[in-house]
């Protein structure tokens, strides 16, 4: 690879992955509507509104691999979700189709299946059960990725990210935490695999509590190496358990599943 594109460069995941991605190719193109900061050596910084098809087309030109973190990363109004996550994702895949079909890592989310109860052990064949408009937009992105593979041969891996932060922040994240180092290792596996077709991958580290099964994607060779377990004692001390019938505890989507409709 000569040039990697990372969208959402000014966001949380973008900031965490900027240095690891810089090591994977001679040129890292960083894109966001917000300020991603000055370009460092080996970087290109571009401002792009994902809802602007022409701007997205220019952003994708000349890239060999796309890490798509861009868009609204939490629940919001349908109009905001529509422009950033639905229209924006369509624009990205369509630009990729026209610009040489680079492989895409699409940052999906656990909120695409957030209304499953925590006792359920899921793999990629489980029917979608989004817990929010944000989750619905990730279901759309996964369906779009499937369509662009079947119709046009655009390869993609849709990563249903659990909770990627430097450290887990609460009891739920003891199960959903994805360490930045494990995410970086995952990206490298996705970028360098001989073939990925269209694959759905759950993004969680090797935590003691496991809700998701990635055996279908073993061909990627990604084996998470980190675990939330070293943080367990401190988190359990700081966060008393909630009632087991609390929707935030009952469902895998946590607070997203417990929350009311955003526009009410």
C-alpha cells in the first residue's frame, strides 16, 4: 500500500489510530469535517463533508485502503444521522467503486445488535437488532457493504466495535472493551489479508466475559491480545452494580438500549 485514507481523523478512534496507521504506508491521508490538526511527516490532511459526494470522491482518489471512522458516533436526530452516517457512507462506497475499488474497513458498531440480551452469544449470522437510530445507520452501512461486494466487488470488513478507549470505563466495558493496540492489530490484518470479500467482525479484546463469536472470520488471523481483566477490581469498586432488570444491564447495547427515542 502506498496511501491509506482514514476518515473521522479528528474523532476519538481517529486520534488513537493516527500513529499506528502512519506506520503502515508511506502516506496517510487524514480526513474530517472538524480540525484534525496539522499534517505531520508522511501525512495529508483534508477537510471533507461526507454528505458532499464530490468532496468524498476527491478524498478517495489515489488511496489503496480506507479506514472509515467518519460520521456521527453517538445517537442524534434522524436528519444528522441521515447526512453523516447514511448518505456519507453511501458516498464513500460509491467513491470507492469509481476510484479503483480500495478495500474498506467500515466502523460498524455493537449497537447494530444492541437489543440482544447479554446472555446471548452472537456471531455474524445473528439477525440485526439495532438499539438506536445510530444503530440503524450501522445496519444500513453493513447492508451497503454487502451490496457493493456482491454487485461491484468492493471488498470490506464491517467491524462492530464494542468500546474502544485506552481503558474500560464501566462494568459493561469489561465485556465490550477493545484496546487500541488490539484495534491496530486488527486493522493491519484486514489491510494485508489476501481476500476479505464482505465480512462482519466483532471488535472486542480477549475479555473474560465474551458476548460475541468471531470464529467465522478466523481466516483474518486476528487474535486479540489484551483483556479488561486487570481493570476489573477498580471498575467494580467505582461502579456499584445496577438492578439486573435495568435495560442498560439487560441488553448488550447498554445505555443506548435503555434510552428513549432521541427526537421525543
